[in-house]
């Protein structure tokens, strides 16, 4: 599980812990008895956060003129990545490409990677 989903679920767990801790402190006059977790709803909430943040990052990258290739990458060396996507296989490498045996190629000076 990636960073964003983990942080969202940890936040939900922290909120649940706060509620149950307050229930155990009646001297404050606060009662929250019967707190429970609907795991399906919590996972749905987490998925919504992940989708919004991923879409926001994709939008920022497009506005910056970055070509976004989504798939599973294998780093071949310090400047070359092979990316398997639903649309086929891409080589991402600096020019020249003459030695790259793939039908789809993308030139890059930098090849950032975001795992999640």
C-alpha cells in the first residue's frame, strides 16, 4: 500500500482512537459510547482521497508539459526505463533511440518515478 492510502487509514484509526479515548474519560462530561468502524465506508473514503490526490497530481504534471506514462516500470540503467502499460510497452530514455528495440519510445532528460 502506498503512502497516501496508508496515511488516510492511519488518520481514520487516530480519529477512532480519539473518540474511544474520550468515552473512557467521563470526568470531562463527554460521552461517545457505541463508537464503531464501518470498514467498507472507511475504505471508500480512503479511495476517494487517493483518487482526488492522484487526479490533482496528474493535472499539475500535464500543466507543466510533462508526459505522463502510467504503468509498471523496470529501470534498465540510470537513464532508461521500460514501462509496460495497457496500451503497450514504452522505452523512456534520452535520445538517440537507435538502439532501443521497442515500437514506442519517449525521450526524457529526467525520469521521475512515483510508486504507490
